[in-house]
């Protein structure tokens, strides 16, 4: 028995595709058999499985569980819930791995799988190996009596309790927007345990996402939350992506607090407790953040974009806190080191309380810089990494100040610009930040000049 995945579904950090076109039940079964075989060969036997609120998730979950038990894996079903709840189950239950079925913030017709093996992210070469195992039929086979056993475990209340354990925040008026993603029921339970006044939007789970797309990094998706905060005169607002591992925020004036700015607020109380600690952010983060970490006595570290890469680097460096522009925030300080938007929300409330300032004051005190959002543009898959290499070679020859951790990040007297290849799509990503618009225009001209030399025009932004 063999299986072939659509090559586009085997991504760098997860497995993801369009249901009925590039992803289906046969893929889910093959993932179960391949991952289950890996678990068994590593000496394990039990895997936790959860799924998000997409319409296709129960169907894929059933096929995944069948694949796992077919190779002798005992499955602990935790049911519908956000990705960080699955991570929590994998970290605290007696299991050897975990799989969340989720399309994250992709359109409603997508779905996918995020995997954890023995408390470490399962990504990159591991995911490609699952594809090869399927093509070769390299799966364990067991007799009928040795098939895995399926059990269920209701972990939701334990998880919510863990989110508020040790809570030390004040009492605030907060808006919460779940975007009809799977965070809704968690937020409903969470706010009952928090002091203050809480106003909730779109907490009913609906895989059609009828109100707005659940991606809090797109400012357009924060319109409802901005309206709520303004109408009710709330202190701030919090938003979540489809599977609850990325956070967005706005202050009391409706200004967006981007991922690096959230990290800047979270870093201060952590560094007060752990002087000199390493705080990690991805290459898309503002220079303001790295300067702020240094000013607080911490050790700033710029690292590659990608939640699996971040978690791996945190373990390697002993970092208590890391984050990405995309809103993935990782706490190893008093937590497990995985990205959890609900826990980040609780810690943001606590950070504001400990600072003695409002979220609006903290946002207002940040340097007023001019920057672009992520500029994403389509390019042939075969060219995306090559273009970045060509740009790096030219910059090196010119003696430019370049950081090549993940693509090319160039610092100039005007500010900085970044060009990198996406690991998950056939796009190049650019970003720039400067002290004023004229300087930003000069940085964008530098990007376009470099792209032009490689025969690329920065065209229409690709869809997320």
C-alpha cells in the first residue's frame, strides 16, 4: 500500500492544501500511518489529536485517527479546539506526539495538519520524509489485535485554567474578537475567570467565517474590533486567528499594536525577572524592538521567520520569550515554549498592569516610524530562493551592511529593508522601515533596483 501527496501540500512547517483538490481523506490516513510509524520507531505509542472549526475538519480527523490506529498507535482525542490546546495536551498528557487538524488563517476551503513529536516541532525534512514514506509504503503493519485503542479526553477546562494560573493583571475593559475561529469557546470561558469588563465578538465557531477572515495581521480584519473599542470606550482590543496561535491587538485609540510592538511590551516584565535573557524576534521585526530589548538589559536575537524555527531556536538558546511579526508569541517563561495567542493575551494584560501604564500609553510611547506592511508578490517557485541569493551576492560586492539570517536585511542611514523568500508559498516578501516617508521611498527604490537587476518587478501583492 502506497500513497502520493500533492507536492504543494507538504510545506515547511505543516501540511496544508485545498480540501477536495490537493488534500483529502486519503492524505489524512497516510499522515496517520506515516507519523504513527515515526512515533513507534522512536519508542512511542500514544498520540493526541485535535481539530479546528473548519467544515472539513471532522472528516479529516476521522481518517487521521484510522491511519494512526492502523499502525498500532493509541489515540487520545481531545476534540475541537485551538492549536495551542493541542500543544498543551502534548506537553502535559502522557503522549509521544500530537497532531492538530487546522487550516490556520487560510481561506475556508483549506485545511491542514500541524505536528509535534516528543515535545519538539515536526517540520522541514520531517514532513518531506512523511511524503517519501507514503510513496514507498514504508509504514508499520500490525495484526488486528495490535491495532491502536482510541480514547477521548476533555482537556478544555484544564487548558483554560492553565491560561489564568498565576494571573497577576489588573481590571480592564477589553474587547475580544475570535473571528468565528476555534478560539471562541476558549475566550468565553477565559473571560469569566478574569477581572474587569469584557465584550466579545464572533465567538461562535463557524468554518464559513461569515463576519471577517480570521487573520489579525490584516488591518482590514480589525474593523469590527476597532468599532467595538470606540463605541464602548474600552481600554484595548484583542483578536485571534482561525486556530488561536496568533494574536492581534489595538489600543484604546484604535491604533494597531503589531506583533513586534506586542513583543516589546511583553519583554519588559520578563527582563525584570530574568536580566540579560535572550529575546528572539524574526527578521521582519522593527529595529525598535531589538533596541528596546537591549535598552531593557536583554540580549536581542534576530532569527528566521517560522514558528517551528523559532521554537527550536528558543530551546537552543534558553530564551524565555520570542515572537514574530505575524503574531506568533512564544513563552517559555512560566509556560511551555509554544505559540499560544490566548496565553499571550493574558500576559499582555499582566504586562500592562505591571508597567503601571495603559496599553494606549505603552503604544503611544513607541517611536513613530514609517514602515510598510509585508509586501508579498508572486514569483516562480524555482526562482524565489535564487533571486535572494543574487541580491545577497550583489550587496556583498557593494559592501552593504547586510544580515543574511533569513534572506537579505539591509541597514542604511535611512532605516532598513528586507527581502526574503517565503518558505510556504511561491512569493517573495519585502518590508522596509524608516524615520519618514521620504526615507522609506528611498529604501523601496533600493529594493526595486535589486529586484530589477534580477529581472523581477515588484508586482501586485499575492494573496495571503
